[in-house]
RNA sequence: UCCUCGGUAGCUCAGCGGUAGAGCAACCGGCUGUUAACCGGUGGGUCGCAGGUUCGAAUCCUGCCCGAGGAGCCA
């Protein structure tokens, strides 16, 4: 008999099915037992009574997370969680858990759960989040594929810093030192010159000693790069992408969003309305005004020209607009060396960060890239970077340099926002953080 | 790296100078519609580690280790 998955159970009412899974919980009341079985697609209640004989005796032996197969008949019953249940005919215990399962149905702290991440991911909340992550990943791919982008890859092992500044993880590479990539961007610029429109979703590594709910040392970025794209086209693409992903999650993952208790009204508004846009200069005024009381009391720092936003500033800006907001035209010196200057004010660059509402902070950073070879060399010099390791990158301007633009989107940050959860560590199966390398 | 809080039973915590506790989990028993079921019983401890103060330390002091929350930095 073929296995039926729990998510399809509604189509099997009145029929005999085979459920293969794990025991999530068991409740018994004398001559009747209720088994809650999970199979990765959902949880179903199965019922067995003393009159069922052998199956009842086997059910008594089942311990939490024991693996099992259950044959029985599906019926609708309002008393069952989810509205459907299986009347058990036969049970096969695949493996009985002999030792006590470490994770209870309630009351655990984050430290304990992270130590048991390999088991924690079995719980309904975690599977809902991971399914949502899958939808985010898949919809990003679909978005780009539908628009004729080519998926290409950037190397993880790199000879030098892409952006020069951030701390990198060092790796022994035979007789040399290599670094784990902190961004695929520079390589994507090269593949964009080969293929026109490119994207990739890959891991990025930052050895920053950050310890906040918004940081991982290993996270996934969706990056895109388009030849002949300018700043305006770049922002339009980003807005379409974010709306597309959210729309897909709302459509296809309503069950998971409900499981997470996510209020979807704000997400629906994000899809319906245009994103806000402010210049960096305007944003300074807005943020300083919004936070003027906290600045006066010394709780938050006042932002001066050239300052980057801190967490409170980012949050205030997100709350103020109540929808995603692009902050654009930053001072050149506070951003990376490769960004194209604003034509009417070369002290600013054609770059933008996208700030999510509801306090979720920056989810995208992007810019138009420098296309002129002389300017690029000058910028490397200004930033105190050597030309030699960037020779291949300079070549992109020597041989048919064109205006081009791109961006990087933080997959976990976007997923955290859509899920409406507190900490991004739950949006990746095995989070890597400053004090956490295991399991 | 800095600031704050914490580490006591498998888990979540109480106890804060005088015999080591509760709830949940586990195990045993009861209950034919449970919903993180309920009711009764049983077992379960190097009180993070090291040193100090004291007649006496889980409790007070010092150092170290580990973790959580926040800051900075960033996606």
C-alpha cells in the first residue's frame, strides 16, 4: 500500500491509508488512545481502542519520536485537531525510542534548543519556518528564471577580500591563505558581462563578532547583477522581487504563516503599495526628528552626515513609513569602493539600502557599479586598496565596460520578516553564530 | 570587543547563611473522546569550575568557564 502524506489527508476521507512518520505525542484514557503522528507534512491524530486488540497493545509501547507505520481509515471529526483523524487498524513500530527523548512539548530555553537543533527542527513551529524558507528560496529562483536571468555561481574560496573592510574567515589553501567569500558580487559582475542578467543564491561568511538577533556568521544571500542596468532599474527590480516573494508566501504558505501566528495584513499591504523612497540626507532629518527625545536623553545617538544607521535608527525609519523604504544616495566615503557616483553630486553614490518595516531592518543593499576604468582605479587608491588582486575586476572595465547594477538580499532576514519571528537563527536549519558551531 | 542578566533534577524555575524543593518529563497504576489531557504513586542532584570568608556556603567574596539579551558592525 502506498504512503499517504498527512497534508493530503482531506482527500482520503472514508478510505484506508498508510501513514509513515514519528510519534509526536500520545494521550491515553483507559481503553482509548490518541496518537499524534507527524510525517514532515503535518500532524494527524490517530485513534485506537482496546477493541482493536494487537494494535492497541503496540500503541501502548510507543514513546515520543518513535518511528512507525499506521494503517487505518480517514474520517472527518470536529474533535480531532485539524478536523481529520485516522481510525487505526494496524501499527508497525519501525524503531521504538528506548531512551527518553530530550525535547518536551513545552518549556525550553534557547540555549538548550540550540544545543539540540538537530531535534528541535522536528517541532511544528520549526518545520513551518523551514517550509517558509523553502518558499522564499524557490520564489526567488522563479522570479529571476521567469525574467530570463541565468543562475550562475560565485566561488566560496576567494583569494582576497571583496570589499576590503569586514573581517573574513581564513582558510589554509595549500601554501596560501584563502578566505571564505563574504559576497559573490564582484564575480557576478564578471558573469553579467558574459551572460547579461545573472543571479545566484549562495552562502556568505562574515567573521564579525556580532551578537544580535539579526546576525549569523554564515548566511545566504540572493544576489543579482544586470549589465546596462542603471540605479532606477535596479530599485524597480528589487521592489518587484520582494513583492513577488511575499505574494508567493501569502498564497502558498498560508498554513505555515498561521502556525507562526503571523498577522498577514501588513504583508498584504507591502504587496499592494509602492515602496517608500528617501535620500540619505532626508533620512537623517527624519530619524533625528523621530528620535529627538531619546537623543536628548542620551539613549540614542544623533546621526551626523556620514554616520551609518544603528539598529534604533533603522527601526524608527521602518516604523515611520510602515512599509519597505529605500534609502538612497549615501556619501561615497561610507560605502564600498565600486559604487558609481551620482552624476549631479559626485560626493554621493547611486546606492540604496532597503529597510523592512516592523523593525526587521536592512534586507537589501545594492548599487550601480562604476563602469569607468580610470575612476575605478582612483577609487581603489582612495580606499587604500591594492590594484593587483583586483586586476581581473579592472579588466571588466578595460574590455567593454558598461553601466551595470546589482544587489544582495539577505535570505534569512527576509524570511524572518515574512515569518514575523523574533530571531533569524530559526530561519536556517543549522545557524552559525559567534558562540555556536555545533551541532 | 563592551554593557546587562543568568548557570540548582532530563526541562523550566523557586530557594539567597542552618536537613536540596516545585511543576513538567521519565517509570508504575487508574480512566472509552483526549486537545501541551487528567488523577494517584515511584525514582531522580558534584547546586557551572577553582579558591576564599564562616562553627556552618546553593546562598557571601574573588577569579575562571559557559550561555542569553542588548550595543557596535553588517545582509
